[in-house]
């Protein structure tokens, strides 16, 4: 499906679902607009790369949930304008210049860690992908799985009742995007496993730990001898460049965290083997 048609269909679907949910009063726990606190913030469609529809293997990345507590500083009124809010990730990519990792207003993506993870997964799957982050995002689709921000700014990745509010949008994402591979956080996958099974079609799911400094430095990855650090020389030139500290520091991965991130690559190998996506 052509890029513009795909984006327009996502927008129309999101508007319809949002109107129905707003009328039903099931979103009272979500963030409201700055200028009109009586109106709810519109959910945003996934960022759909301009080359996504031409990819032989279509990759969809789901981060965690929306968190808009810093919206006064970073959003500059965009969440108050439904026409901009509904495709906010694209607006930031096209209008806010970043030197290396593009601004898309999903922090672990724009700060590099999830883009490095996804680019590494693509390499392990034998996919030929662009070599710069700005071009890479145009070949994939990504979004937060949780389409709304809790008023308290809590992460509700294990709260099924709140995640269920996002399932109609996720269902439409998958119907229209038709991904072959879905990379998503394990906690959300386990919470919504049964729902996801009914809507994923033939897509293969790659559930991973949420990649942040706490997880990387903790027993789940770097302190677990099962995932020793990968030798940086074993990484491809592209991944080595993206991992370079000149680019990869804004998400707190400095010092020990920067070194420990090398264990993430070993962990990802293990996940892909367990899902029978690469050889044991």
C-alpha cells in the first residue's frame, strides 16, 4: 500500500476509535490538553517510514507507553492540536533537526538504544537495511504500544485494563501495516499475549527486555553470566558506528552502562535463537 494512503487510513481509523472511546468515557485516566483540560490528548499513529511499504520484510517496533509529563517543554503545543498530534512522531522527524539519531519523541528511539537494538536484530536476520539512523527509520514502522499517557505519568506496561484501551489501535496497526516481524517489550507482550495472538496474523514476535540503564546494568543482562559482553570487534561497522560514544550517550549509557551495553547484543542473539529466527 502506498505510503500516503497507509498513513491516511491509520489517521482515519485512530480518529474513529478515539471518538468512540471518548464518548464511552473509558479514557478518563489519560492526559488532557494543556489549553483545554476538558479535552483528551489524541493518540498518535505509528511512525511509518516512507520506504516501509516497499520492504520485502516489514519490521514494526513497539516501545512502551506514552509519557507526556514533560509536554510543557518538549511538545510546544502539538498535543493540543489534534491535526498535528495524530502524527506527532513524523512531525518531529521532519521538523526538528538532530545530528545523528532523529528526533521522533519516543525517547529510547531518538536517543539511540532501541534503534541500535533493532538494527542489530535486522542484521542477524540477514536483512539489508540502510546504514544511517535517519534512513533506517524510513524503512521501518514504530510506535509506543500504549497509545495514551497516564495522568500520573506512571508506566502501565503491566496494567492490562489500561493496555486494553490501546488494543483497538494496535489491531488496526497490524491490519494496515501487515508486519512480518514485531519487536516489542516482553512485559507488554506477556500482559497482552492472548490478545496479540488473535491479531498478529503471520507476524513473528520478538519479545525483549525493556532496554534501559537499570535493566542493562542489572542481573537480567550484564550481571547474568549467560550474557557476556560481545567483543566490539565482532559487531558490524554500522553497529560499531552507531554504538560510538559520540552518538550514544543521551540515554544515560555512559561509563559502566556504556560498556555493559555490549551484553545486550549477546542477549539479543539468545532471544533470536529461542524464537528460531537464527541458527542455534
